[in-house]
C-alpha cells in the first residue's frame, strides 16, 4: 500500500484516496482485495488523477493505483498497432511512437493521462469532428473483473462489455491493457492558423466555414466579455505539417511550486488576463508552424497548475449542446458566467462531430462544447451551476462525467439513458463516489 494520498485534479470534493499500488498484472487481484478489505463501498482503478471531480474517487476511498503498470507489451510499427499496459501515459506513448512516424489518433488537452483513463473516460480532442473519440480507435481491452478474473473484450468479442467499458468510468473492470490503432504523421509539427474574432456569432461562422477544412479546431473565448463583444476570442485550426522532422519535444515544463492560501483566479485577475490574451495577437489572422506540445498541450508546460486555485480547489464545468440550440444556449451560458464575474483563464469552445463512439456513456454529441474552470466557492458555484444546468438541459445538452463534481442524478439519467446497461455490467466491487451520487 502506498501511503501518499491521491486527489482528483480539481481537488474538490476533498476525499483523499489511499493508493494500493501495482506494477504487474499479477498484483491487481491482491491490491483490489486489500482495498476492499480496508474500505467499504467499492474500490476503483486510479491512474494519473486527471479526472476533475469525483469519478476517479472510489466509494471506499481506497483505490488500485495503476501508474506502475506502464510497459509496452507489443508493437507493430508497420501498421501502428500497439498493445500497452493501462498505466502507460499518452505522453510516454508519444515519446515511443512519434520518432517512428506514428501519433495518437485522438488526444485530450493533456498528455499526462493513462491509457486506462483515456478508455474509461472515452476522451476526445480537437479533431472529434473528424476522428471521433479515443474509443473509436481501441481494438481490444483486457479487464480484471473481481468475480471473473481476466476478461478480453473488443467490438467483436464480448462486445456488450466493450461498449460498457469504453467511457464506462472504470466501473466494469480494472483495465489491464489496451490495444490501440495509432495514426501516421509526416512530422512532429502542426500547421496552425489563429484567427481573432470579436463575438460569438463570428465564432459560429468561422467554425462552420473552416472546421471541414482542418482536422483540428478549437477556440479560446473571453468568458467575461459582455455586449457585442460577448464570446470574443481566438479560433485556432490546424493540420499535421508535412515537414519538420519527427523529433520528440524536449521542452522542460515549469511547475507551480506552492499552494497559495486563496485562489489566484478571481474576477480582477481574470479580467486582466483575458484582456491581455485577447489583444496579444494584434493581426486578425496568424499562420505558424508549431510543435505538437504547444498545439495540443498548452497547459502541460506548467506542472501542478491546479494549485493556482488554492487549497479549496476548483470545479470544471464542461457541457455540450446540440447544434440546433447551440447559438442561443452558449450565448445564454456565457451571459450568466459574465454576470457572475467568475470563470477561468482558459475557456474552451469547440464543435463536436457526428462520428459515433462505441461507448455507452460517451460524452460528445453533434453540437458545441464549452469548458471552463471555477474556483471552489460553495454557495456561489451552486447558485451559478443551477442556472447553467437548467439552460443546458433545456437545450438538450449534457455535462461531462470526467469533469463533474455536482451533476444531479436526474440530469445524469436523462442525459445518459444507457446508464442502466452499464450498471448491469458493473463489477459489483467497483464503485465511485460519482456513481453513488448519480444512480439509485
């Protein structure tokens, strides 16, 4: 047992997890048994702790820590098919695959995520409109189920279990290994185009025009701007550059060294940062060749950036609403956030496509997604989130379980009608605080 406690990335709610560490598949059964013996309610696999809320927190507060299982088992560099243990991070896989001309088909905004976590949350990225979710490229999983032992599943074998496990929040079994299809890339660089826009309507016009021409698309928006400038920001699109070599990034990240006693993110600092960041790009449009690290993982250059929010932590609010209602709903959500005077430095707006995921609880749907962080202030957040939730659910949208710390059972069950199928296949000894909160 590892004595150092694990927390979610948002560090809220504050339920430190006791880690039972494993390094080999043969140790998983014993670690799970130890976790179950020392806590009640159910254990859970725990990777790098990059889930923001309580979906990575075991109901017992005892988890099986998987980061030590980080080996590549097999790789075919002619086809790009890799089999690796679940604790291998996306960053480590990039370091191995990129010099050979391969890259992740889908990546979230951090590379400090394990393969097991990427599967459990069915992560998505800036190219969802082209490549779908991470689960679309998973060929096979090996799961440890406490009553069945090791079970293999794929879209063809044990297909129902596979669908429940992709995006299944780690509840159907402890992922031991993942077989994934990588994608070929010509270089380690991205051909990036950054366009400054003055309001939300302009974002929608740009995305409708340019998303189809680029594999990757995302926008930063000023969450505090009001009036005609509401929703202003920078729209960034890109494709893999044809030239530049296949070298792995050598940039050394800096670190947030301490926990400030209070959040450094407040109405005053947000307004200053957002204004400066918006005006930093003076030309309306800028073309550049940039490395994959700054393009995909801008926040990874500052380790422990979550400490900026102070010891109380923060909550991320990520929603997606269907295209038909997206303009009005996103405008209303941003207006409520601007009125509250809260929000984050990095508010991300992007379109999701219609590539279906194999996962029963996968988050994206064809529409527009908005994500931003809020310093934890119990009363203020509860009041604001209640207003935002009403807008999102009226628009037919939903929240992202991997980022959530407040969603109600009613809203979850309405937004994810396949949840009973996952519950039916849930390992009875695996349960999270999130699942306790949103299911009977």
